[in-house]
C-alpha cells in the first residue's frame, strides 16, 4: 500500500511558508545569515555539539547554503494527497526543533 511519509518535516497548508513556522530567534538567525552572506542564500543550521567527528566529516559533504526564497515562498496546494499520510517525529532534539507542531496536527487530523 502506498503512503506519503513525513520524517521530521514541515507540512505547510495552502498559503503558508516555512518562515511562518520558525520561532522568532530562528527566523532572525536565518535572515541574518542571508544578510551576512551573499544576500540570497541561508547558511546551513548549526551542527549539534554532540555530533561525532566521523559524522561531522560525512555531514560536511552535504551541507550547502539554500535560497532564502525556499523559506519565504508560500506553498500553493490543490486538494489532499490521494494516499494515506504518516508523520514520524524524531524526539532526540524535540525541544530545539519546529516539528512537534506538525506531529500534533497529524495526530488530530484524519488521513
């Protein structure tokens, strides 16, 4: 059976943008990284301090700045996905991330 699986993901509704979900301090950090850089890209998030040296080496290959428009541009949705949806919320850093609100919404909503 096909399913749409969200893993610690932002799940905006029609007209929402990622910036809408960030805490004020995170939003400020994101926008300041754009201003301090080249004016159009967001610096990658800080790496947690307990990340092993081996993981740091692996992560470094994939961390790239991202266009600020990816955070600012609202999504335009038409209808609901045609397959059941599942939300997996990883809780190791639950107090430091914005994903809890989507896990709560997933528990409340049908589908």
